[in-house]
C-alpha cells in the first residue's frame, strides 16, 4: 500500500542538518512534498534549494534578505521573513512534519509553534529542550504532537527503548549512556588548549557540522547540552545519564537495562541515518548511507571523559541537576562565548571560563511561562557580554 505524501517544513534548510534532510527527501520524492524552507541569511543557497524543491514558502531572517530572495525565485514561492514567518510555516494547517534544525535559541519559538499545532516534529534543535524543557514537554503532551529526536545520540536511545516507552521505571531502564567522539582536542596536551584557533576547533574528526556546533563538540558542551535534552526527552534524571568517549563514533548511544542487558545502536557517522529513521518512522527507508563494515573498523574504543580537559561537562551537569532556568542561562552564556571565540575575541579555554563565571553568579529561577525563559536567556547573554568585556 502506497504511503500518503507528507508535507514537510524544514526550519534551517541551509545548515548541515537541513542539507542532509533534503538529500534524503530527494531519494523519496514520491513520499515527501517540501512545503517550506527557511534560512537566516544564506539567500543564494536558499534560492538554489527553492529551484530544486519548489516549496510553497521560503522564510529568511530579515526583510532585506527576503527582498533579495524574491528577486531570485519564481512567483510561485511566497517569501516571508522573521519570527512570524517561521511560526507561519511551522504551524501551517497543511504541514504534516517539521524538521526543527535551526541552531541555538533562535529555534525555540518556531519549534514551539509546531508543537502547539500538533505536528510530527523531528527535533534537531536541542536548545528548545535545554532552555524550556518543562514547558516544551508539557506542550507536547497537551497538543499530542509526535516528537522524534534527530541528534544521533538521542535517536540511538529512542531506537533502543521499547516502542511503548513511558518512563525508565516502567521500561526497566537502569541508565542511559551518551557516546561522544571527544572532538578534535581529545588528546591535545592541556597546555596547548588555550592556543587553539576557530578553524582547528571546527575540524571535527568524524562529523561534518556547522561552526557553532563544531566548537561545542570541541569543548564537549554539546554533550552537556545533549545530557540535558536526554533528561527531558526520556524522563530520566541527569544522575542516571553517563557520558562515554568513543572516538570512532560508530556506537551512537546505549541503554542499560535493570537485568544487565545493554542495547546499542550502531552506524556510520552520517546524519542521514537518524533523519531517514525519523522521516519514515515507524517504518524504515533508504537513507543513502553506506553499510557499516565492522571487519574494516576492526576495533571500538571507549574511555571516561576528563572534566579537567572538558569543564563544560561539569557545568552542564550542574545546570541539569539544578533545573529551573539554569540550563537556559548555561546555553545563552555558551552561545555568546562561542560567538566571541569564533570572532577571535576570546581564546578557546575562555569559552568555559565565561560560562562558569555566569553560572557562579546566576540566581536560579523557576520559569513557568515562555516570557520567563526568554528573560533568563537575555540576562545570561548580558552577563556573558560583561564577563567578556572584562
């Protein structure tokens, strides 16, 4: 029986996740209709995607960028801009599935709009749960939205849990294990870390990613944010989530059960695998990823993370255990610090130092509405800027 066509909005279509999503979609043109594509300022790239996939809507971050795009695409594409444009294409009545792949805090509002509209949401924007975990999951429950994780680690855990999972006690889960490559500086002498450049930090050994997330991988803040996300996604306390460094990035994460069984999901390090899994769920479909050759790989290695080398892990775990608006402050401070590092205003090891300084002075609150989350984000960014200025 032929599956009905899904109308798909891709929030962040010019980023690495968006490009990989379109690659998978192009392999299954009979199953997916691209309804909307969005980007921040990459006008030319978005225009090329519009020419290939013929969406009804395209959205950009500014009015000027939108005007530029209008001059490059046909009149069949309606061009919108700003937060209202993103919310429109995320919650549109004709949309079935939303790929939430906008990086950082900017992805929170449109992803929430999709949740409130009860869409099938492919969540690649971990910051939505880091910033507003309780509010976000409450909205998912109320709207009956379908939430499918795209981060390779969370997608792996999702695949290793029972289909009717509703909490670790019911499923007999003892703990979750998030795997981490260790990034480009896993074996770098500590004395050399401060001198690392943005280009070196962005040279990930296994994954092709955007610059911000590549820096997060180098500091391992990305893994800390994933720990917070996993806690909300799977209703597991932060203390029941461990991180293990696995340099080959073949095992994407593991679930340990009470009886001693440990289930792992393996695959080549290619984001098209979790993307195809979520797009086709609960079925399976071809992703374009080559078969895993364990004979050639030959060995898999594991080690404990060094929090002296990666202090961001400690900071994230403390924020996860504190909850409230601490994770939102952590994320905001990190975004400011990473941007400053990429602009060469601070050094590599200063990233964690800036975040640490903000968190030490943070007065924790309990946000009960979105405005409180946004205020926490604003305050933490201001504090981070003050630290950097000093």
